């Protein structure tokens, strides 16, 4: 029994284990480099632009509808206030979207020059 090696003795490291650890470290470094976001600035800008367009469209539609409905309730004009408010909300929403698109195209042409 005393001739058997103790379970607590350190195991001599094998060269294969060292090589495997080096390969794993190199693979992790390559994966970290590959998974880093590339060009995230333009992606974030596009995401923000899309959210702004969505907010403009929804805000125009909902705002015009609510204001038109309120006018109908105050003056008893039937569906006409709602329809006019909805139409004006759509016009304002699309005007904002077109204005935003034209300012972005101006900015991108300045960057390319």
C-alpha cells in the first residue's frame, strides 16, 4: 500500500496537453477577433433611422386620429374631424420622413467627397 503513488501527487504534464492548450488559446483568440462587431457605427445609425421613421409614421397617424376624434367629440361633427385629422397626420408623417431622408442623403454625399 505504501508503494502506490499518492492521489495527491502532481501529474507530470504531457507535451500533448501543452500543445492542445496552445491550440485552444489560439482558437479562442481567433474566435474573439472574428466575433467582434465590424462597422457597428453605420449599423447603429441605420437602426436609429429606422426607429425614427417608424415613430414618425405611428406618431402622425395616432396623433392625427386622436386630435380628429377630439374635435368630433367637442363639436359633434361626426366622422369628418376624425377623417381630416387622420389625413393631416398622414401628411405630416410623410413630410417628416421625406425631410429626414433628404437630410441623410445630403450628409452621405458630403462624406463621400
